[in-house]
C-alpha cells in the first residue's frame, strides 16, 4: 500500500480513496489529546498528500547530479522547494525530508540555500544545530553546499552566527567550510571579518594555523589578506605563527606588490620580529620590501633597519 516517502508516505493510487476516508473520519472525531492516531493523522495531512504526490525524488531513483537531465531535475527540485516554503507547514516538521533527500542528492542543499527565504533558513539551520541525530556525512554536505551559498547571497547577522556555531560545534566540518569560503572570491570580506573579530585570542591563533594549511591562489590570498591581517593582529604571537605569516608573505609578494592590506600585514609582521627575531637573515624580507609599492613600503623599511641594527 505504501512506498518510500517523499514527505511522510507515498500511497499507491488504488489506496487513495480508502486513505481519504480514514482521514476524513479522523477529522469528524471530537478533539482528544490522548488519541495519538488522531493527533498524527489529522485533516491537514490531506493537503500534504496532494502536495507531495507528484514529487519524483524517491530513494529508489538512481543518483543523479543536478546537471543531469536538467529540465526534469530542476522541476523536481522546484517542487521540493515549494513544499518546504509552504507557509502552512513549519520547516522543522519537514526536517526529515531535507535530511533524507539531501543525503541522497547533496546539491539539493545548494538549491535550497538559493531559494529559501532567510527566516526559513534560520529555522532550518538552528534545528540542524540543535538536532543530535544527524550523520557526519550530512553535516559535511550542509557546510559544503548550503552555508557558503547562503553566505554569498546574504550579508546578515545570521551569516556570522552560522560561522560561530560551525566553529564551536563542528570543528572538523568548519575546516571544510573555511576552505570553501576562502577560495570563493565572491563572498564578501565583511562577513568573514565580523566573524574573526568575535573570536578570542586562542581561536584567532588556531584560525591562522588552519588558513595556513589551505593552499590559496594569488587572487584568493589577495581577497582574504585583510581578514588574515585582522586575525594576526589579535592572535597569540608565537614562533610558529611568525613562520606561517612569513611563508604567506613570501608566497604572495609578487601578486600583492601594490596591495595596502598586504603592506599592513607585512608591517605588523616586522613589528613583531623586533621582539621575536625568529630569523637570523632578513635578505628575503628586504627583497619583498624593495618590490612593494603600497604606502607601507617606507615604514616597513624603517622597521627592518631597526631589526638589522639590533642583531
């Protein structure tokens, strides 16, 4: 009688009349908070059945990328989105549908992030954070396909809260999210910078270590250098952090030769080197300063002279 569920259950056409009779009978019964069947199968489920009958996203379907059979898949995805944004039903009550279908086809999460309004996204994300019964695989999909897309389209307090929650609750998944965000130059810097400014000293120190483990192109580093500067400015300066920042400065010196934020980072690094003196030879730094063209070139050169004179 019943097959795999796109929402609650999918019923065969032959069983629909009997099903509706049962539900109509339930609707005629007086209210009874002790009647679990009535509470679960009230009349609102008639509309639910009608809305989900034609959504062809069953578990028995073969795995398809969103780009395969685009017209058919886009229609199915749109139907799913319409079910999820229906004001008659709370998004939390449909979490099982999101969880099931997005585990099967993770890129559905991208479509949901693009189409769901912010208030529904907020309810969904907080429910995901509060729900303990979820797989690590689903969390990885959530942080890779959903959160970056939402952050890209929205510059709101929720974006910062998403990053904070991810960093606190799902440390390993946060590294996946961080890599996706840093490598996407269309994501606004202000969102990441607001997140960094809320971190404490130890968290900023760890963040810099994680960033140094991500291979960034020149363009990606240039896009994120002010955020790296913000984290470096507030972190706990150690010899490892100094070496990490020096490695980034050397790798991206040519691409960022005229970048003011790069110049700020270079100056901040040199000011710390006056204290740490982690290097015994600053020839490479001198070459970087000589080719640098931002207004920070002169103060960088002055600090480097002080360091060399103190050796």
